[in-house]
């Protein structure tokens, strides 16, 4: 299977969970500020890291499901950044589907561009590294927020969320290989 097919398969599994949770809970996450989205991602990444370090898992949720959750929270972050002040908190499944696909399309294109330049180096990386890179991106986002969204020479919040999504996809592809 080619990378793009594996990418789409991993994302579709995440999207299915996302849309089913939206059917269960609606878009209750619309009340989250960016810092809350970052904290949700942090909790999941920290749990994966703890399981990796202790080599013991006591709760049923798998590492794979945590990567899916991180990816979906990163999509939520991107959607929240896109939606303007005053937009409704409750979004239809159809609107969510479109917003999700729009954000993933940008991530997918970034992955294709980086894969061209880096030669799919991620295939030789370790799951632990993806978690560390996610945690580093979260620290960057927190610093950008402390700087009131301004950066001097660095990428912004959106780029870091795109990277988090792609690291999750890579981890999911490797888990399923």
C-alpha cells in the first residue's frame, strides 16, 4: 500500500471516531479555548509517554486510540482557529465533515511536500520520537500563546497543529504495519 493510501486509511479511522462522537455529544468542544485543546492533546501524549516508559498499561484505551484522539483534538484546534467569533457553538455533521476534510487536506499536502524533501524518513523513526515531537510542538504553541500569537521567525500555531496531525498519522501507519 502506498503512503497516500495508508495516510487516508489512518485519517478515515480518526474521522469516523470524530463524527460518531459529534453524533453522541454534539460540538460541545466549541467552548474550548486553544489552551484547553492543547491541554487535551498534552494529556493524551503524556499518557502514551508514560505507558512507553513504564511498559505497563492499566486502562483499556490503546496507544493507537490515543494517537487518534490527539489527531482529532488537533483538528478541533484548527477548526476553532478558523471559525470566527460569534459563529454557532453547535455545528451540523455536514459542516463538521467539510471542516474536517479541509483541515486534513492541508495536512495531507504538507505531508506530501515534506515526504518529497525528506524521503519518508518518518518510516525509520520510533513511536517514542513521535510522542516527543508532539510534546515539543505543544510547548511551542504555549510559547506562541504567551507571545500573544506573534512569532519573529517561526511558524505559527496552525503549522504546529499540522505537524501534530501528521506525526499521529505516521504513528498510526507504523502501528498498523
